[in-house]
């Protein structure tokens, strides 16, 4: 057994409900049920009787409860002894996020955090992989996840904000292309689409212009639009922040992503990590209007 097994067993024993145990541990109740069955299979004994009222300890479960409680007490004692060492807010915080979040939303806050907590070494890792937390390559992730979707169930965290996108072009591009005329020669800057008229173009205010080229990165899209290559679909916090760009006539923001703050449940909740997470939550709350696309029209 490992500590995860003990924590799960204790939560089920104390609450008698997979749902309540899941709330305590920050994972799904289906994961609780599956891992409880796996623990029993690994031990070769039944720890719980299950019925409509939930989980009840068997005789073997009662015996394990005493040992598990002692193990928990020992670990909590060790944790209390270490907390004092961690309270001085020093050490490394490994943050993984995308380039556009780091550069357009967080760089000024990263500067402020580094000045406020000079003994914390902030290691920013640019990545698009939500699973790098599971591989313990980072402590904290800030990630785009499709609107309404949930992060992987083995991670814990909170949704920071719903992010909106809109349609943009450079001012010079709009001066040289009358986009009210479908024959003006305007074009969309393509992402990674096989069709010249993908769904996002069909759902735009200007569905008759083709998507040309492949620029499969938010930074590339923004720079391509700024240099007048074509029309672009961009997150509002990029498009509205670039003085060379403006929203297309008739374009309205649409919510298509959620931004989540994630961490691994097995990572020790060090003071420096708690402090950084709190800092991130406050930062995104201040930027909510920009990320949601709410600005004076």
C-alpha cells in the first residue's frame, strides 16, 4: 500500500459514502469506488460491505482502520514538524502554462511576484500538455480547457475564468479591404484546417472568405494579423490588447475556452505553492473583463 491507499481507505471509513469521500479528497466518486475495489483486490480481502446506505467496514476493515489511523498520525506529526521550515516562503515553484497566457496575461504579475517573494524561484515551463503534472514535471499548471469540459480527474484545481475569442484584423488591412464586399480579396489566417471553410469560418460574421495558410499557434496568429496577412480569430485578451488590431465590424465575443488552475493532489501543499496559487487567483480576477471580452465598444 501507499499513502494514497491509506487516505482513500480512511475517507471511506469515516464518511461511509463514496461521494462524501470524493469531496474530501478532491477526486470523483467513481474513482473512489474503483480504487477501493482495487485496494481490496491487492490485499486479497474485503474491507467494506456495500449496500444502498453506502460503505460499512467489515471485520478486516476494522482491523485495518486501527493501523491506518496510526500511519496517518505519524505522517501528520511529520508534516507539522516540516511546516515551520516551509513558512519562510523559499524554494522552487514550477509553473507550466501556454506561451500566450504567460506573455499576454501573466508577465507583469510574474514580475510583481518575483519582487514580492525574492526567495521563491519561479520556474516557468511553456507547454500545452495538461498531463505534465501527472508526470511530476511541474507543481502548478494554468491551462486552456474547452468550455464546459472538466480537467483530468486525477488533478485538482479551480476554474479561473471563462475566456472569449473574437475576430480581428489590422487597421491597415481593413483600410485596404472592404470586407463588406465579398469580392474584396480578404482572407482568414488559417489555423490547422484541412478545409478552406472550416466551421469557425462558417460561424464567423464573414463566412465567404477562405482560410489560407496554417498558423497553428496563438502567438503566430496574432503576429500574422498584426502584419496584415489576413483576418484572425483570437482570444480577446490578445486582440483587444494589441493597438494595431481592431474587431471586425459586427463581430461579437464568444466563449470557447475555460482557464483552469491545476495541481496534482499528491503534491505537498507547501506554503510557497499556496501563496502562488492565491496570487494567480487574484491576478485573473483583476483581468476577468479583459479575458471575457468585456470592453468599451
